C-alpha cells in the first residue's frame, strides 16, 4: 500500500537557529528535504554536502532513503546540522 498524502515537516536549521516548514511527499528522499529546507532558510549559497540530517535524535546515514522508508510522520521535526567541525573558543 502506497501512502500519497502530503507531509508537513518542521525542519530546524542550526546555522540560522530557525525552523522552516516543508510540504513533502512521502516518497521524497531525506536529501531532498534537506536541500529544500536549506534553500528556504539560507538560500542557494548553502552547499547541502556540508550538512547532515538528524531524525529522532539520530543521524540519518543514508539520505537517499525516502521519508516513508524512515516512517517519518506528519509534522515530524528534523534537524539540519553543519557537518563541518567548528573551533570552540
């Protein structure tokens, strides 16, 4: 059985400390959600390869997985974090 209803997702973008709302299809990949969220929050200047996604506190290791494969529910929170190490001062 294929689920075709639209998912509303809350995606927190660490770099700008803001949340964007993304309307996504369950067959979208996690990578596509990341790209859409970065574009909405930062614009085209952000390179998606420099970011990683967390869902339920765990790093999504394969961003090619679809939202339905990961059982991402409607209004689920996801986090997009920089994968680059930053110096601590």
